[in-house]
């Protein structure tokens, strides 16, 4: 019985004495294949239980225009859903140079709401048939 309580007490002491790293309340990962301009992500709920920033990270993005090589990029907009009202833009659009990895950061969001991001523009030309792929999308909130 004594060993059982000593482990619990040791754990509590460590939790109090060692400062913790601020972790995001939540995150999700996915991918994007053949997206057009205006593509909307899934919706997530940030309950604003922490002070973590809302970030969108694209790892390994590609457009169909192979002539621009390592210059692939995307412009991403964050939208906030406000109950019965239409979603509204949060901050400014973020430009992600994502040939390898690019991150947009909108800072900590105040108040619990639903959010989604939108692919506003990307490299590779403006032809309607041009599409965009991202190997890994990770959202932290």
C-alpha cells in the first residue's frame, strides 16, 4: 500500500515542481488532393481553454504546374463561425511557402467558437483546371 501512494505523491510533486509546456487544446491532421481555389477544410471547435495559437501547417505542397519547381505556395484564410451568423474572416490571409513546410499563425482565439480554413489561392496559375495537393495538413488550436 505504501508503494502505491508514494508513486502518486511523486507524480504530484513532479507536476507542481516542473513547469509544463503550453500545449494546444486540440489538433487534427489530414491531407488535400486536387483542391481548387475556395476549398474549405473541415470545421473544428476551439473551446478557448488555453492560450495556444491557432495554426495551419502545410507539409509538402504541390500544384500541377511543374515549371515553378520549388516555388509552390498557398494563401490560407481562417474563418470563425458565430452561431447563426455567417462565418467571418479572422485576421489576415497567410501566405505559406510550403514546398517543404509552411505555417500560418493567427494567434490565440478568444471565446469558444467553430473555425475552418479556406484555400484562397495557390501557385501554378489561375486556370480553372489547376488543382493543389498537400501531403500533410496539421491544424493546432
